[in-house]
DNA sequence: ATGCTCAATGGAACCGGTTCCATAATGGGC
DNA sequence: GCCCATTATGGAACCGGTTCCATTGAGCAT
C-alpha cells in the first residue's frame, strides 16, 4: 500500500528542491523549462505519483464529490446518477456515493458527511435536505446542488411538476375521460415532498380548467412501490362508480396499477386508461403512456452546476427547470363506452 | 470548509497532551477513565471532529472502498451494486464509485486508482481485470474482490454459468423444442469473457446431452443492447428453417428478442419460445422466462468478502459460487406445431 | 528502603505534500 | 557601474492527526 517514492526522492534525484518538484507537479509557471524537463524525467523514471492523502491535507481539498441518493427506493435515481457520472467522470473529482432511504437516515448522514470533510462538494438527488442540514452545509461552505428537490439556498435542477401533471391529466381529458382518479405519493413525507404537492396541484388545475368537479373518492396516496399502488388501484376500481382513467404519481406505481387492472380483468386502455410519470426504462418496456422528465439530463446539469459552484463559490444559487413531455404509448385511449 | 477546532485545541482545553486526545479518539485503553471523560467532554463542547485528511495521512488508510462497475451498459450491475451498498453502508468505509464502459477505459482506470492510493480496497463488478492490472494491484497490496468475473489471484463471487445455461436449454428441450438457437455476447471482448464462454458451453452441453445436433446457423453473437439482439433475432427467425426457441445470453438482449418476434408477427410463446438470463427487474415486468442469478446477493457477498480481506490481508483467495434458478414465466411453452 | 514492572502521560517526530519567504541571479534602465 | 524589478529556486514551516519513546508515579516484592 505504501508508495515508497516521495517528493523528496524526486527532488534528490533531480538535484532540485522539493518546492520545485511541487511547482512542476502543479504546473506552476515559475520553473525554467530545463528544470521542468529534468524533474518530469525523474518523476517518470521513478514512477512517482503524489500521495493523495498528503495533497488533501496540505491543500485542504479532497478532490471528491459526494452524491447522496435513495438508491433502493427510487428507480428514477439510476438514470439521474448516470447523468451525474458522465459529468464527474470528465472532471478531476472522484465520486463518493451515499445511499439514504428515509428521512431519519438523511438527517444523520448529511451531518456526518459535512463533519468529516470528505468531499469538496455535494450533490443531493431526489431528497430534500432538512433546515438543520442546510444550516450546517452553509456554515461549512460546502458547494451543494440539488436535483429533483428544492431549497432556495442551493442551486437546483427541477421540472415543472405542476405543468407536467396538468399535461398528463389534460391528455386524459382530451381522450374524453371525466372520471379521472389520481394516485399520489405521501405528501407528508418530509423526505421530498415538493414533487408530491406539485403533481397533485397540476392534476387539480387540469380538472378545474376543464370544469370537471374534484371527487374526493378519486384520490389515493401511498408509497412508491408497486404493491401499494396495486392495492390502492383495486380500491379505486371497485368503487360503485369507478374512474375510467388514472393519473399516477410515478411510473413505478403505474406498474402496480397495470397489475391491478389485470387482477380485475380489465383491459388497458380499452376499459381503463393509465398514465404514469418519469418515463423510466420500464415504461418503455410496458408501453406505458407517461410524462417524460429528462432524468439523465437532470443528472448531467446537476453535475455541471456543482462543478461550476465549486469553481466559483460566490455564485448565486441557480434554478434550472426542465420541461416535461407527454409520451403517448399504449395505456391510454379514448373513453370507449 | 476549514474545521477550526483541532486536536491541539482539545488538548489545551482538557489540560492534556495531544497524544492523550488521540488515544481517546482511537479507544486506546491506556487512558484513565477520569482523563477519558474529561477529553470526551471537551470534544463534545467544542464540537470537535477529526480531520479525515490528516487521519488518512498519518494512518496510511483512506477508509474508502472503490467499486468499479460498467454502470451504463450492464443493467444487472444496478442490483449488484445495491447489494454492495447495503454491506459497505454498515462498515466504516465510504464507497467511491468508478464507472468503466470498455476495455480501454478499464486499463487506464484501475492503474490510476491504484497509483493515487485513494481506496483501501477494491471491488470489481462484471469486469475482468487485465493481467497488467492484476500485477499492479498485487504489488500495491490492495485487497480486491471480483464479482461476476474471474481471476485466480482474487476472491470472487460467480455463478456456475455452464450449469445455468444448461438449465435454460434443457428447459426448452423438455418443452419439446429441438430447434434451439443461442444468442451470445461477444466472446472475444476482453472486458469480461468468462460468462460468455461458459453460457455457450452450457448451451452446447444441453444439446449434446439430448442428442440434438448443433446447427451453426442457430448461433448469433452481438452486443448487450436490445437493438443488436432485435436485429440478430430477426435474422434467425427469417431463416428457411427457423428455430422454434431461443436461449439468450442476457435479459436485456431478450427484450430485443421479444421486440423482434413482435416485429415479425410471431406470438411468444405459442410460436416462439424465449428464455433469458439474469432475472433483472424488467424480466418480471415482461413475464420473461429466465435464469435467475442472485444479483443482489452477489453484491452482498462481494462486499463481505472484501471487508474480510481488508481485515485479514493474508487470507487466501476464496471463490463463492452462487446457484442459478430456472424462473418459468410467460415466454416459453411447449412446441405447438 | 530499594528495585522492578506496569500504567499513564506528554510531546517531538513523522506522514508527504504545499506554500511562502528569503536569497541569488539576471536583465534593463539610468 | 549601480540600482531596481523580475524570475527562479531552496527549504523551513505548515496542514492535523498518529505513534513512539522518554518520563513519571504507583504498586508490589525482596
């Protein structure tokens, strides 16, 4: 493990001082070409590589970026992370991955990351930091960017979830549906509640715009997993006056919805239309009509914003809003009866 | 970014030496209870947290584990990584993620990781290290474990791909199929060719065991993406004497196969049976008959093996072979004509 | 009382880079 | 020739922990 060649060895072999070797290593112009070549030649022949640990200590930089994601419970996160990876891989930073699955984990983890000073910047994905976290992050001066969540103190990449949800619901309305239910995420979950709130608002706005009264019985909320959605959909479809169409908070839940329809012998979309949200990989496979948000691109932009922030810490927080897109596939159709 | 409280501050406030503070921080027993309590109290009131950079330098340990994965091109990797994360998250190590997409990237990346000494251990997933890499890793004494690839110098978690592939092919044979084609990965790809070779062997063994002659025209190989598989399957299905069943190297390719069948108006499984390999998430969604390998568990075991290796570097390389399991869903059926 | 052993402690040296200040050399202007 | 400014360089101090050796004190055995 121990690298036996140090900067002092290089200096001795090259007949220069350690300061000169350091200057060469860091492309400092105050080295003559002759001296620079001599040092580089010794570095090569000794196969010297500077110790990152020593560099971290003396420079006060870790050259690593922390990425905090709910890796297990939010499938859209994989695509976002791919975008992040593609950006960070071209930078000089390493990517340290932190998984967080619930609000309790989140509170301890972010504080721990900050305290240990193991990253130069932080990218938080699909997770809303607590006010306590925000205070610590700001005090610690750690450049931070949020993707798919919001806080005014940080740069962020989001989509207009109100517009996206309105789009989804309007699509169903345009197909002639008036009995449109909405299956939501849990809006009281402190983990990340802005998209939850916004998508519901969009749904309500579309109904209102079309003069369709809101029916309390057509609203359900659950967790992001398929089973919960399957169960809740069965409830909806077994109402005396069931909905003919369902807008679902996420594609993952929409898969459970499709399963529920099959459970009850309903044909989708002939008997029952379903529209999801996200356009994750599985949506394509299942020909799910959905609202696409550019998951990969959100990661790319998030990564870029963070690198910029780390380069220019005085930058004001920026907000990039990505558009959503209606993707019509095979789970929505005009009202048939 | 700069943590203003150092070990010297704590020592001064507690009226002890820095060695004593360090002993308290590291649970060294050579500290009296009275002194220990005094130091801990000061640590608490000053909100002191030791600098990781300084610790790394003085201890010669980074407290980080590197995980090298082809994150974009191999969907089974996500599930394996989840297993790894679940283990590393319970350890004292941070997870540094490295993405590698082809053999060229691999060669530079592994060397770079080793040279920079930024991880205490390495977990390589679905990627076969080059002999050059192996030499450097061994010389550098970096504990390393491989998942879903093989090298005798390292501990590894693999599945018996010969048996798995034989199982898949035997399933088709038991359904009455004799015209069974095989769609492989590229066996000349140095990235990770053992599974490619082994699954083909398993396919051949099953044919041989059933006395079915091998037909050269029933073999195709391509890349791991759906489009390649779609194209190659169309070739197979348009032969004068097309296969009635297809064993596919991976579920991802199998999705492309299903698309090709649909392209040609074939019903799966009535007209054409398809069996994949991996049991990734999408297999469940598409009711794909497949060979399940415990992707998550392979990550868990890989992580555990690595932690053990780091604790006991003299441990001999170990090999954990996971079993495969036939998962019959809706894409295979008895020969109908 | 003396000597030995062990526990507890302080702090200098060290880890391996970076940085900054002192110094020397060179070139240009007067 | 002298002075000033600039460039290039060496190396001590520093980053903030850990470790190891020297020292002290206490307890026990002779």
